[in-house]
């Protein structure tokens, strides 16, 4: 290794004992300073974004936000009630579709497939999908649902969010099931339990907290997604139809449209919406993290 | 658990029906989980098929290379070329990497080597929260906070310096110092990929056996020498994988970029001029697109798909290789 050259014994002898050659010390100090500054910068940006949201958002918060619907162009007042309800519905829909599929797929990878070729391919594809651009998912759902059905709908939005949350749930479910000791499964199998019962009765039960954490993380992931909703659920300034057909109002797209609008009260509402959505997502991530840590102890 | 121990069951017919329902459940459950796992594959193939099918008319009309290389995007005359959007995507992602990679690696080194114990957890959490912030919030931060700062403290002074100079006078000169443009998009993307690269790089550095590090320190190495000659050679390939994961995210990021990129259809020689990326072009035009324009946007999506997925696949292969060691 190259270390030998940098601690040349002859040169080292020239400097007093316990002191490091100046170049080495400078390089070391610079690395430490840079790394500390960069870390400070990262934390500062988070603080900056949160401060901006609180500064602009808190003054825009009012009970109206939660009780009144979005105002028309140029009209005063109004709130985000329909957008908040719409966002909750779309997120719940997405999670409701993705959870059974994701948990079962994760179960396949951890319990049935394990090291098989098919399982490793699926695992790999799932990891790739985990960081796939969400706008492509929006385009995909547009092509398979919006175009054939002839219109935007909350259902399409839910499916788009489901596809985005699916890889998160698959991954965490598999990881959590792998933490369950094999001896537990063997004990149940030795009592004559069929594999499906071993999984539902033993593995799932042991990994329950972890799987729920994964679902919470998936909620945090999709709650703020905007790009896939642009082409699927679109948006709606009014209360959407209970059948979820036609545009369904939602917070992210509303924030996007209002923030770029020329109206002062729309921009105010965008800030309020941004504060609400970020607080919800960060709170959820912290809660999931706490659950995970408590579970691992 | 006692339900399945078949010791005391006097009625044999009941026992048989019970065991056959057990078998049915066992089989159904296995098939259901198998089908769900295959569904993951199906999603990927569905995305490929949708993009290729949707973009096909455009590739047929202009030719694959012709579509990629042409710089005209003229909705009125139905002429579509992807090059300005591709160039914008690549440039902004490159700027993001140039700014983001040193900072992410710095954070990873700080967290694994330098940080006092009590600081490690809070800083890690902060970095991970940064990854959880929705991209639209980054967009607002970019548009309302960063862009005015860039216009005032970067573009205006820089214009005075570089005006009239060859090459830099083109690349760094902004005709309208508005703060929005490819460079600002690159900065926002850098902020967005930092938490990703930093947390993966931290995990990779954490996996390197402590003995290696301790023996290097024991020889009298400084922290810099440990990082340079021990940690990075050990982690090398997977650090590149982590960077490529960040690149994959930067290439496909939509909302934050749409806020600050300026959304111009022309190709400009300057990184400070407004431009567009593939994702921002799709986000801006798709809802009003008709006919061939929609196919052109799907064709852009197709290009984005193949670029990001090749990057992500390569990244996963590189990251995975070290986990095996």
C-alpha cells in the first residue's frame, strides 16, 4: 500500500518526535475542515428549507385552510379543504393497492424465492424501480388507464402512487422477514405446519412492526409526489365527484399551480399547503424511524 | 399453533377435509405471493412497452437518431427534436454531480470518521430527512430563495467579468440574469442528491472492517491518509455506484427542476440561460399535448427511461458487488 511512501522513515527522522510533516498535517486539517463545513452546509440547507416553510407558511395558516375549498382565480379567501381530503384519499388508495401486492411479493422473495435466480432478478428490478423517475410512472399510468378510460380519475392517481410505493414495501418487507430467525420457522414446520401457515403465523407476526414501518415510509414517499399525479388525477378546484372520476384535487399539484400563479392569496395558500405536507411527511418519517429503532432494540 | 397438531381428532372425514383445506390455503398463498412477485417484473415491462409504443410514431417519422439529434421543437409545424432537452438534462445532472459529490462524500467521511458520538445520530437523521422532503418543496425553495440569490450574487457579477471573453463569455454569460436556468436547476439537483449519495456512502464506509482502519491509524496515518489510501481503495467501486444512484435521481427529477429551469425550448450556449430537461418538458407540455406532440413527449419519456435505467442498473451492480465482499 502507498502508505509506506508517505511515512518515509528518513524524512520522518528530520522532524522532532511526535510531530507530523507539515504537508501531511495540512492535508489532514484540510480534509477535516472541508468535511465539517460540508456537513454543516447540509444541515444548514435542511434548516433553511424548514425555516422558509415556517416563516411563509405559518402566517398563511388559518382555520379556513381546512374548511373551505380552493378559491377561483382572483377571488379572495378560500382554503385547501378539497385538496387535503383529495390527497388523503389518493394516498390511502395507493397504499391500499400496494400493500397486499408489496407484502406478498416481499414474502415471496424472503420465504419462497430466497436465492433462486428468479428471486434475485426480481430483487434487482425492484431496487431499480425504487429510484425510477416518478414522471415515467405518471406517463405509464396515463397510457394504461387515462387514455383507454377516456379521462383523468382519482383511480388512475391511486394506481400511479401504488406503483411508486410498491418497491418500498417489497424491499422493507423482505428485509424484515429476513431478520426473523430461521429456527422459529423450523420449529413451526417441525410441528407440522404447512409453509403458508408458518409464514402468516410466525414470520409475519414476528416481522409485523417492521412491515408496518415500511408501509409508513411508503406513505411518506408518495404523500408529496407531484409528477405522477399531473397526468393521472390532475387537479380540481372544487369538490371532486365521490366516484373519483374526473380530476381529483390534491395538495402537491395545487401547490405547484398556486406557487407559480400571479395571485398573492394563491401563493399564500401554496405556502400553507407546503408547510402542511412537509410537516406531515417529516413527522411520519421520524415516527417510522422511531418505530424501527425501538423494534431493533 | 395447536390447531395443526393432528393428534386428537376422532372424526377422520373431518380431518381429511381440514387437511385438504390446509393444502388449498398453502397452495393459494404460494401462488398469490409468486404472482405478486412477478407483478414487479410486469410493472417494469409495462413501463418499457408504454414508452416504446407511445413514442413509436415519432421514431418512425423522424428516425431514432434524427429525433435525438434535432434541435427544433416546433409544435405548430409538428417538428420535434430531443436534443435541447437531452442537453439540458445532461448539463444540469453534470452540474449537480460536480457540486453534490464532494459534499456528499465529505458528509459521509464526517459521519464515519470525524463526528463525535453524540453528533452522529442527529446529523444522520437530518441528512435522511433532507431526502424525505418532497421535490416540490425544493422547487419552491429554488424559485423563491435560491434563484434571486443566484441572479444577484452570481449572474450579475459574473456577467461583468466574463462579458466579451471567448468561450467563458458564452458559457457563463446570462442574457437575462433572472436566476432561473440550467445552472440553478443543477444546484437544486445537487442539494437533492446529496442525502442519497451521503447516506449510501456512509453505509459503505461503515461496512469496511474497523481493523483495517485501526491498523492504518496504528502505523501513524493521519485521517486524510486513512481515507485516501485505506477507505477509498476498499470502497472504491461501490462509491461510484452510490454516485450513479444519485445521477439516476438527478436525471429523472421533475418538479424541482420545472420550477427553476426556465422552461425554454431553445438550446443556449450558456449554462445560466433558461433551458429545459426531458422531465420538465414532459411535465410542462403533456396535459395540453395532442396528436404527434404527445407521441414526441412519450418518445422523450422513452429516452429518459433508457438513460436512467441504464445508469441505475449499472449503479446497482456496482453497489451490490461490494456487499458480497
